[in-house]
C-alpha cells in the first residue's frame, strides 16, 4: 500500500514545535507585509493619481519575473553556508538587511511618471535580495515541519501570509494614504527587519545529514538533479496553472477598487482586514478538513466552493459606486470561498521535494508560482481593459476550475512517483 508523502496532520504537544511554528509564521508575515505597497499601493497611485494607463499595470509585476528565475541561484543557497551561523541563517541575515536598504532607497524617490522606471528598477533590485532570502526561508519551513504536521504547517504558513496582508494593507496603506510615499516604505523596511528577527535570533537546527554528506562528497544541490525527474516538470505545470488562475483577482484588486471610487485607506481596509480575516476563518476550517479528507478531496470540494465567490464580484463589477460596507462583505465572503485553494497546493508541495536539496526543489516550485503571478499580472490588466470587469471575473472562474481539475487528476500519479524516488534514495 502506498505510503502518502503528506501524512495525516496532528497538533504538536511539545513547546519546541510551537516555537518553530511561531518563527515560521513570523517569516511569512515578513515576506507578505511589503506586498501591499509594491503590488497594490504603487500601481493604484500611478493609475488613479498620476494617470498611468491600465495597460502599464504589468510593469509593476516585472519584479516577480526575478522571483520566477531564482531557481538559477538556488543551488548556491543550498550548497554554501557558515556552519557556525546556520545553513539558512547564513543567507537570511544579510538578505534581510539588503531588502530593508532597498526600501529606504525607494522611499527617497518621489513617485511621478518621470520616475516610474527608476522606481520599477529599484523594486527589481529589491526583489533580487528578497528572492534569495525567500529561498532560504522556504527551505527553513520545509525542513522544520514534520511530515505528519504538513497540514498544520501549511495552515501556519498561509495564516502568516494573511497576518502580513493585514499589517501591510490595513497598516502600510493607511500610512501611505495619510503620511505619504516615503514614510510608508521606511515603515516597510523596519517591519521587515522586525518580523525576520525571530529566525535570526533562534538557534537553527542542524542541516539534514543527506545534504551534509553530499557537501562533503563534493556533490551538493544541482539543477540537473531536479530537471531530470519528469515528475518535477509535472509539478511545475500544476503550480503555474493554479498560480495563474487564482492570482488573477489579486493582481487587479487595487485598480479595480480604485476604479469603483475607493480611497487607498478604504482599499487597505477591504484587502487587509476583510480579505485577511476571511482567510483566517477559511484556513482554520480548511486545516481540519485536509486532516480528515486529504488534499485531493479538499481540491474536489473547492470545485464547488470556489465559484460561490463569483456573484459578489460580478455585482461589484456591474456597480458604479458600491458602498464600502458592501465591498468589505463581498471580499470577506470571496476570500472564505477561495483561500483554501492555495493552502491545498502548498500542503501537497511540501511533500513534493527531495530530502537532500529542499531549497532548490522548493524554489523551482516557488519560482514557477511567481512566474504565474507575473504572467497573470500582465495578462489581467490587458484582459480587464479589453473586456471589462464583468467578463474578467467570468474568465477567472473558468480558468480556476480548469487548474483545480488538473491538480486533482494529477495528484495520485505525483504521489506515487515521489514515493518511488524516496524509496530509491
């Protein structure tokens, strides 16, 4: 009988495990809190206040192309570190301060159409350091979550992301709206350091023995080891399909709500509070459901639950000036219906890596996720401009259903192939 790579989730009973989950949550908060500025506030400001055409929206998603190609240097992060400092902390620490420094630089450039490309360039530079740190952070997560706690681990990861959205959207967007561009990016720099601090202070567990042995033998992580396994290409295809479809509304939510007359503060409340609290409720329920029925059956359930978010968005799209309370309600409900899709994929992916090069394998997956994000960011602006908001959301529902079917039909095959690889090693 096949031993599933994603074991049944259970709650830890020891304090050390809960401390680990706390560190993991802080890492995710740090990684998601600045996104409200670069992916929501900045394009919304340029479109709404500076007259940038909607077709230029894709410029703000060019930095995610950097993240999509971070697999190129992922083996370097897996293979080189100072043992006295920690395998993952050797990269987490310098990159944390480099990211913060670039936010300070961005704060010094006042937004205008003349400085648009300077700002985009600085965001791309920031993304190089951010992506490198993320390689180490993702490996830290996978290596510190036990196989029988992956359901809970994926819930902690996504809850951290949502708390990051709350702080970033409701907090940083408020700072941007009231105090301006520069204070918002300075605040982002300080918060990024703050929430990365627990991982930098905590003593890091030793690297896996397989990785140490390969390093001693002169082997180490290799891109070819990932690419030669056809199952990994299958995984990447699923990741891209899900990312491209489920991230479509995320890429346009700021301009969409701005087009409906909402201020930056109102957008921050709608995205940061309504969406995040909806996700917290939804992910809490989903973590229990995954424990009981597994990722595949949970994905089947999402085929019926996910589309329930569509009517509210279609109503907003057809409205001229919807009241803020209605916008909050629609986004809250939509997030409850759709948030588990990301968690289901993440929980499965935690078991779809090889033990000896976790950082490289998971980075390939994450890079593909951000490639899908960048692609849908460019596509969504053009689609919305050409067909309007109503048809945009209809197309999104159809693409998301197709991606879920792809995941469901592929799940058992991938599980069998990954277990075979583990048995051979």
